[in-house]
C-alpha cells in the first residue's frame, strides 16, 4: 500500500468519525510489515469524555491487541495530523519504526512544529518520520471542521 492510499483511508476514517461524534477529524491507521491495515483509530475525546482518546492512541492500543505484543516494531503509523506530545511519547513507547503524517499542527505538534520529540538526540527510539503526505487534504479537513464550529 502506498502512503497516499493509507492516508486517503485515514482521511475517510477521520471524516466519518467527526460527523458521527463531533470530534476533531483525525484518523490513524497502523500497517503491518506487509502493508496490511491491522488497526485504525479516530479521535473519540468528545464521544468518550476521555482526554487521551486521540486517534493515534486508539490505533496503537488496537494494534498491540491484534498482534499480542506491545512492541509494534514491524509497523507503520499513518495519521492525518502531526502527533502531539502524548501521542509522540506513545509512538516511541510502542517502538513504531515509521510515522507518516499529513498536516502540520503549528499549535501542539510534537514531531517538528512545536517540539521534535521523536528525533530528539536524547530519545532512545527514533522512528523514521515522513511528513506532509497529502498535507493539503488533511489540513482542509480540519479547516472545514473548525469553520463549521464557528
């Protein structure tokens, strides 16, 4: 699966979840070493009243359960928005070797915008980061959502 294909699926996941729950439209997909989808997640903070129910966290939990191991060291995480500090920490803890994200998060991004937690030289686990995949589409989804809220 090409990164754009995976990101397109993450965008659709984000769009569907946001319309169903009113959550900020962020979608995440975890691929195994064969590029097969093994887990998905979408923001569920509003729906679950849970501050840590970010798309990445949900997808990581599902992937760990699916493979029966907390180490996701053969997986790739594809997410529509640059991860925050909490999610970047979870990515490192899960030992995910590759992160692909769409839109930059200039306010809370922790993979290059505000901080760069995953590539910090003091970090033990440094995944490969590919930023900006379908960035315009991912950013447009967020802009539409917040425009409707205003």
